[in-house]
C-alpha cells in the first residue's frame, strides 16, 4: 500500500516536471522562430581617432536586429553629430554616451604649456569638488603648520577615472587622475614636488577673476 502511494507521488512529480519542461521548451522554440524587428542605428562610417569632432560623414545608419543593439548604444544620429570622441572608435562600431563629449565642449589648446598628472589621492581634503575639462583652478601647497603657498593657476586638460577612461567632468565619476596644464617649468616642478608630499589643495577662483 505504501509502495503504491510512493509510486503515485513519484509519478505526479514526474508529470509536473514534464509539463514544466514542455512549457519551457515551447517558449524557447517560439522565441527562436519569432521574427525580430530590425531598427536603424548609427555606427561609425570609418575608424575615428580620439578628439575627433563627429560630422555627418563620420556616421552611417545601418539596419540591425533590435536584440543585437547594445543596451547603452546611442540610437539617434542627432545625439552624435557635433560631439567629440573621448576614445578611438573603429568602423562599424556603435556610439556610447560615455565615449563622446557633450555638444559644445571646446578642446583645450595647451601646445605651449606643461601638462602634469595629479592623482586624486594626493589632493589634500579633496571632497568631490566639481571639476570640468577646460575650467581654471588655483593649486596651493598645503603643508602642516606652514602658510599655504600658491603653486600655479592651472587649466583642467583631462580627467581619468578608475577604469582609465577619460571623462568630461567629475560628476558621478570615480576619478583617479587630474591632468592639468601650467605655463612655466617652475610651476610644473613645484606641482610635482607638492604631489610627492601629498600636499595639494585645489581651489576654484571667482568667476570674475
């Protein structure tokens, strides 16, 4: 009697599993045979180097199955034209928001300046001050028990996050390095010394100065 009851329970479990597996298999087959809509998306018409300002001729629209478009890819052409690439993009690649600049961002011209990279951990009391490429700041040397000394007026050239990607500003980014440009060799050397001592204070000057 107990044996028959056990058999009934086993058969019931097997039947239930069979129904579930049949349902799952049906859904898999249905998904594989159902047609997937195609959408038009912008991709690079040719390989583009970093800092390229994207023009109409740099972008082409291609038809691709909707399920093959990356989740974060930009799908509207007008969201790309006029912006600047933050990284190399190869022919046929999609465009992504984190790899292009905001429209109207001007490239910083620093041909006659010295560029120094400063790790965020070496900036004293850095509390997430909003930093942005092209903006001007004042750097001070801040040593314990010593009056702060002005090191240089600098321009933010680039900002690099922990994944080694360049970003436009520090908002929402985990910054690792701030690359700044200074006018003289003396300012450059002073910044290097201050960074070694982890004694740099960054100040945003008044807008009218």
